[in-house]
């Protein structure tokens, strides 16, 4: 039945920041269809509620990784769940990043805050098939160094010579011996530093909606074609199958037509002021 | 060995400026280097130079007694450092420290202001570039005030 | 599904039954195991409920409907379908306001889910107005024909026996003619009856829309319709169409609203709208819902239900930072532009069937036909 979750057991939990954890989970019995980068699943905290969370990793086999920020009763229950607890999983739903659109050209990934989580599987896929792209650049922004997610992975990617990684934060403690030697500034300001040829670049952008709007504008200003800019939208979701109506944005259902959209399809909808 | 004029002509900030103007301005400039950790300028010091960053990274900081120094912006190669030299009281508002070994052309502020007065067309071209930069930085800074990411410590 | 077994039935093949014949139809349906739902009077309104026989029908009752106004009125005759639209639609039967999706029980380290649905009732709908039949069709295309069909809706919807009551009078709030959803239906029913109370007697002209319908009709005494019956039927239909006072420019409204999202009229209607959600509840096509998760007091048994929801509620669009549509203006605009405009982008048709219930049941008499007309008169105006 489309609204029935499958039981998955939490096999690992890593705290990324003070309020965000990545859960690794394995099927107890039946397995969901393998999620693609950009898609999301509905995670159910027994008796509490269900939330849409993007797939953030597929370590191996049928294991799923989801990075969840504790912001309400359901997400808090999920991030509080100890290893061994069972949660409900339904899905996958929605559209994909379609990383392959960048094959033969440049791939530019811009992540703001927890927006790095829905992009993580796309990054893994690109690095696994690095030779299919010319340049690969990753721009990451967060509020402060303590709010960066996947720190150890970011460090590993920084060490690679085949991908450009630029990280910036809105503010950072400084002082004589700097703990933070990355940039300080808005993530949109990193766009000019990306070592890509805009006309043959596909850009994947994910983060707070305001950040995506301004990042998209910075990309367009640099000459990236609008159809080559993909964004991931977010709205309240209750069913994920186009029946509850909550996630509607203009004539689109975020759960069916998104969450990943080409810029020209999403931008006019985001521009409508809901005042 | 490149001349000051060559270094300025290569730099993004001066793109499109007439070669004669670049030559004229270079008379105010000299090469400077700051090793990692060195102070470029300190808050309340007289703002006597305009820095054209060629290599490295500089952090703009505000010193807060109970929180230490907070980095409010970083600037790197291809960017310029310093706005307080343009208008009285000609005093730096923030601290600037080199994060990594940094090479720059330091243009003497008084010299620059005098040359702009002497040649208003040059003055206008310089201030136009400056204004565009400031608008961009102001917009980005304003967006950071929105605290888009949420969460964490308020 | 109610697929007609032949091309759209015309009046040429119509039959005529009397009130006893109608009673016979109801009995035949009951004998065949259908739960017959039809109009009846309760709480000073004509509502839809389970009926046992013709005695339950609202004989002699008509209605007055207008903005924020619904009254029953006594008719001069004993017509049993003498009202216009019932106060409620068929939606509560096909898409109930609450439906349990599953129950789950904690078990060892995990949980066991029981999502076996309740057996769906076998409904026969007696007296479906054309607008409401169109409304059922609109919901079919949202809940049944999409990517993922709603299994509960499909189970309740499949096999519903539909007896349309073609309209002979227009209600005060009706505008089905301009929406091309009425006042008569040509397909999608098992039987369609047009009630006549005149010199020829109290009778029903019956069109057969399916083999199933023919089978039921075959169990009651009939006579073929003659030219008098057919003439009276056509005149009744023409009256139902001609009496309508409201209209909506169905072909233009989608684009009209799409290009007037900043029209000052939205502020005007927002100053009147209470966001009470009545319109979404009485509307036959509004489908929005939400999900409720509860547990028993021990926390070992969880239940998940789907319930109706309304885009007029403040937390309908809740995100971490707050609702996306916080103002009543934003919410009213969403409802109307979805119903009349973006529904086309999603489902290729209008979401409105012209039943007029939202007008009658709005406590402050907001009339969407009037709102659209106001926007059309100053097409392109922008709020200051």
C-alpha cells in the first residue's frame, strides 16, 4: 500500500553538528527501490510522524544514509533513535539530480548548509566516475565552521587534486592562530572562483531557498545556461504521492515534479510572493 | 621583473582602465609582502594604503572581548582590501591579518586621492569600480544577516 | 467504472417510470446488495445519506440558495428531486474525512504493520446532479488515474452504481452551464432520470447508460417515452440552463488568474475571507488531506490515518521557519488559482464544476464568479 512504511534498522549514527545526525539504516525485511541522487524518502518515527528526507548516501548494498536536522517532533525522535532502533521508510520519491547531464563538460556543485546532504550522493557518483567530466568543482557554504556537515569527507575531498573544493562560512572565530583557514563570506561569492567554463557547465545547487535564488543568479551572471542549473525545492509534504496537496508550488507537486527542477521551471514559481 | 604598472594592469580590479591611467596610478604603488599571521592593518590605525591583493588570503576581523577575534570576511588574490582610505576620518574600521603568505601592491592613499583630484576622469573611473565592489559586498553581507541556514547558536 | 455500453444515450430510447417504478429501482439495488445513498431532509437541509426507500426522499421540498444563504422551501408539488444541489456532495462517501491507513505494533526490535483496508461498501448513488457527477470525475483523475492510485478511493469508487437526476431547475448559485458540466449528463452513469410533474402525471424519464443500468431498469414496469415526455424533458433541461444567473468564463479564467497574481482584488477578498475552510469542505473536488500519527497510551500500537485538510489553514504550508502562506490573501489566492487555473497544468481540466456550494456555504458570501469578474474588469491591475 503506498502509505505503508517498511521497517529499517538504524545500524550507525554520526552527529555532524549539534543538531544534525546521519543515520545509516538497513532493511529488516523488504527493501525499497534503490534511491537515486536527489530523490527523497519518507522516514517514519513510530507513532510520531513522517518527514521527507533526501537520500544522503548509499554506502553499500541495501544500506541507506539520511542526514536529518532535529527541528520538530518527528525529526527529533529520529535523531534521538539509538543504534538498533527501527524506523519506517517509504519511497523513493521525486526527481533526480541527473549528474550525467554534465558528462563531457564541467560539473559545478554549490551546497548551502544542510543542502550538502541531498548533494552528497551526486558528489560520490561524480567522483566514482571522475573521468566522465572535465572539471569538477564543489562550493560549500555554512553558517560557521561548527555547522559544516560531513567534515571529514570535506577534508578528504580538499586533499584530492582532481576536484576543486572551496568552503566558506558566514562567520568564524579568528585570532592570532586561526582555527579556520577557509574563506569567510557568502557562498554565492565563491561562484566567481569556480574553475569551470560556464557555457559547458551543469550546476547542481541545494540549500536554503534564498541561497539558491542568489546562487542561481550568480551562475547566470557568469554565463551558465539557465537550463543547465538544477535546484532542489522544499515544501511541506504529507503523502509524497501527489494526493495531499501540501507540496504544491504553482502547478507543480514538489513530490512528483520535483524536488529537483531546472532553473527556468522553478524560478518563476519561487518568484511569486506569498504575502 | 614586472613593473607596478604591469601588476596593476594584470589585476581584475583595474580591468578596462586606460593604460595611461594605470601608469599614472602606479606612481603611488609599491610591492609589499605579508607572511602568514602578519598584521596588515589594525582597527583605528590611520588608513594610509589601498591594497591590491595578488597572492594569498587576508582575513578582516573584529575583536570582541569575550569572543576573541571574529573573522567577518576573507579576501584573496584578484580582490582589493581597504575602503576607509577614501573618506575622512581615514581610519581603519577592522583588523586585517594575512591568513597565508600574501603579496600585494600597496597604493599610497594620499597619493591616490591627490591623483583623483588632479584627473577627475581617472577619479570617476576608480570610484565607479569601487562603488560596484562595495555594492556587491554590501548585498552579500546583507544576505548573511538573514541567517539563511538557521539552527546552531543564535 | 460506469462505462456506457453504447454511444451517449439520447432521449430516443428513453423509458418512463412512475414513483412506484422508482421504488422498484431502489428495491432492486438493495436486493443486489447495494447500500443506496440518496437525498433526504435532515437538520433543515437536503443532505445525502443512506436511504431505504422513496419515503426517505425529500418529497415536496425545494431550496433557495444564494451567497451565505441556504433555506428549504415547500414546493407546490410532491417532486422528490425538487431541490437543486444537496448541501453535501458525494465526496464524504468516496473520499471520507477520515480513513485509517494502517495500524502498527511494536514487535521485538521492530514493528509489524497491518494495512489491510476495511472492506469497501458497495454504493449506489441515487440522484446525482450533473455537476456532482463531473466532480466525481475530477476526483477520479486526481486520486485514481495519477501516478499512484489511492487504493481506498479506488475500492470505494469501483462499481458505484450511479443514478443521475438530470436538472429541470437551476439553483441560485449554479453555474454548471458555463463550466460545461451540466445541467445534464450524457455519460458516466448507469441510469439518468429526469423528473416531470405536470399534466402527464408524476413520472421519471429514464435514460440507460450501461448494461448494468438496463438490468436494473428491466426489473420495474416501464413504458417507452413518447414525444410529449421528450418535449417536457427537453424544456426542463432548457429551463435549468436558462435560469442560471452566474457564470464563469471557463476558457479564459485559467490564463486570467495566472497573469493577475498581484491584482488588488486578492487583498479585497482577503479582507472578507475568514479562512474558515467551509468552501473546501463542501467542494466536491477539493482533495487535500493530511496524515495523523497516534499511538495508544502504552506507545506500542500506532495508528496512521488520512484526514481532510484545507489549504486555508495556517499550518498547511508549514516549514521549519514558519508557514510559507502566512496571510489570508496568500491562502485565498492559492485556493482559487489552484481550483480555476493551475488545476489545468496538473490534470488538464478545471477543478471547478460549477455546483455553487462554496458560494452558499461561505459565511460572508464570497462568490468566486464575482471575484473572477472583478479581476477580469481590471485585468492587469497590480496592488500598490
